[in-house]
C-alpha cells in the first residue's frame, strides 16, 4: 500500500520550495541564462578589478570610479563561493579607499577634501552591503536547491509506490500473461516426449518443439523482467527509445486486462518518428497509467462500445507526441484545470496521484502533458509531447 505520510511530505517540501523563491529565483535564472562557470567568474572578477583600479588611478576626470566595483561583487556571486565573495568584496572595498593615498600620498586627509574621503568610505560600505545581499541570495539558492532535491526524492518514492500499487491491481492480468508461455512450454514439452517415445524418434520434430520451448521460456523471462523493472527502486536512466515500441510493450502487458474489460484498442504508428531520450520504465508507467485510466472511465460509464486509440505523431520536426483517446464519458469543463493536481480525483476510491505522477515524469523529461475532449471516439484525449533525441542533444550542449 502507498505510504500515507508521503503525500503530506511532498506538500510540505513543496511549500518550502515556494518559500525559497524570490531573490534566489532571480539569481538562479541569471545563472542559467548566462551559464558562467565558477572558474570563469573568478577570472572575470579579477579582470574587472584590475580594469576599474586602472581607471580609478589614471582617469583625469574627478569621478568616483570605485562605484563600478559593484559589478565585481555581482560577478563574484557566480563563483558560488562565500569565501570568494567576501574576500573579493573586502579587497575592492579597500581599493576604493586606498586609491586616495596612492594619488595624494600618506599625508591624506590634510590635503584632500573631507567630502572626497566620505564619498569613498560610503562606496566601500555600499560594496560590503551589496556583498551581504548577494550572500543572502546565495543562501536562498542553496536552500531552494536542497528543497527541490528533497521534492524530487519524495516524488520518486511516490512514483515507485504507485508502480507497486498498479502492479497489485493488475495481478490477474500478470498471472494470465505468464500462464500463456508456461502452458505453451508444457504442451511443447509433452509433444517432444511423444516424438521421442516413438519406435523411431523423430529428431527433427523434437528439435522444433525444443525451439518452441526455448522461445516461450524467453517470453516468460521477458515478462518477469518487465514486471521486476517496474517493481524495483532504481535511479532513472535516460536512453534513446522509440515511443511506438514502448506502446507495443505496454499493450502486450495490458492485453489480458483489455480483453477482460472488452476494450478494442488501436495503435497508430508514425514510422518516421524519431526516438526520444527517456527512462524506459518511467515512460511505460505513464502510458500504462493513462491506458488504465481510459479503461476504467469507459467501464464506469458503461460505454456500449469501448474503443481506445494510442497514436504517435510529430507536431513539428523537434518533438514527438503520444495521444491516448477513449470512448468514455469525456472530461467535465470544471475538472480541466485540476486534472494534474495532486490529490484531485473523480473516482470514489481514487487517490488523485496517478496523473500528478505522470506530469512530474513528463516534465522531468523536458516535455509537457495535457488533456482535452478531442477524442475521435467521443471521449477524453490525454497526450504528452517529448523532445526528439537530436533536440535533447542540442539542449544539453
């Protein structure tokens, strides 16, 4: 059974993620846009410091160039190091003041207007205050990152629990799916024995029946491996996969359930569709979950003709789409905006986590998922879109 504390745990962590937004979110966006590495930031900060110091020394116009050290403090934020931030801020604060001694000698205050010194001290203080604000933003960013990691771990735990729960619901189908190859192995084994018991054993027939036994044994092993892959807890592994192949495997897994519920299923291929970069088990979990939802909706509505179509298409050259359409009652307009929210369900005994898990899986693959009433069979249509492998490679670069 699903752990009842996991849902509140996800909600609690998500609240923490929201609280850690604000200034940290702004800095995070800047980092992701500029993509400056810590090493590059250190070099850039050093170069800016030398440039501003040279301008402050030799610029003939009497301006407080030291205010430009503000950009050095901001660049130091990209080092992701508190030591570099405060060390660099202290250095530029000292340089902002010491430049007056460099210009006018150690006599200092007797020969320099007091307002000039006050201006420089104010600049040095401003640089330290800005460093403090940047430090706060960095701390918020670290807290946000830890909260997001905790949220991902909690969602992964819930997705694993959901797979176990789904396997429990499909126990009869799994047993039926395993019974077929085992029965075939028994029949072929008996046939092989009969060929061997003849006065003149027919070796060719025995070889053929043995080949059938081995094929059915491999089929049973594949079914067990598939169930085990969905049951074990492991780190996601994204590899190039074909959506149509995953759909075929999922339909094979669901075939007894489809037959028991009287559902006629159609699979519309797109031969030219490229592969997508995805975790095979997670994507199968999404397809199976959406298909089971469609079957349950048609059964609860007592649809006279239970039809389901799973299709792939290419909205453009960079994306691949998978759509699941059914002939059920469709979707109520009041529910459209809440379908993928956690704990929202239209079923009496539903937990409201299946579609939310589907959304988190698809979004983790840089895709998006949606639903409407555009089914060709008159019911609901759920569809998700993923970037093609070439697009994923270019984004990662």
